[in-house]
C-alpha cells in the first residue's frame, strides 16, 4: 500500500497569547514542541492507523521567533516509513495577522514507532517539490538517527544514577 504525503497531512493554527509566552513575549519553545508533537502524531497515525509513541525529535531549528498576538500554523506530514518506525516532517509558519506577513519560524523531523510489532507500514509517495525534497533525504536521516542512537546508548552506560534523589 502507498499513501501520499498529503493523505497524512495535519494542520493546526494557534493564536500566540498568554499563557504561551515567555519573558520575551514570544512563544515559549516548550509549547511549540508540544504542538509539533501533537501535529506530528496525528500525521503518524494517519499512516499507521495504529497506536504509536514519539521516539525522537531531530533538528528542532528555531528560525524566527513567534511574537505575542501573531498566529502560528503547524503543518506536518509523513516523510518516510520503515518497518515499524516512521518519520514526520513538521514546519511552523508564523503570521502577523495585522500585516499578513508570513514567515518560516521552525522546522523539525520527528520519529514515531508503532507499538504493533506485526504491522507492515504503507510506503509514502511525495508529490510536491517540497515533499520530493524532504522525502529524498529520509534514508540519510534514518542512518544518522541509528548512529546517534547507538552513541546515546553507549553514553547511557556511563551515566551515574546514584544520588539523584535524596533517600531521606
């Protein structure tokens, strides 16, 4: 089975107001991450049609701050699929609602893993120039994530866990 990126697309719009602001009166990065995870998860489920979990978030690049009273539109779609894992591309587009100026505020790649070990994920078919470009880098990003995970697992072997919580 093959699905198009468009068939997995999710779009959300949010007005940037309190309580989502940091001390600079711009969108708190953690809130944006939450919205990205939500949108990315919707796209992932649209491909898998099964329960899944977020495994990683790669290259969360903050390109432009999102200011108070502006709007952010988050778009996500599946950009590659393996056996049980799939990659979702997310972008956040800011808009000054008074002037109509739009700008790219953020991009990231997220990896989700399907909990069902017997699943065969559909493959993804890009159609637009953007989708073809994004999906064309999937294999290289996947290999890099595998190498990064191996390095992180090795790092974890050397982490001291004693003394983090008081026993008193």
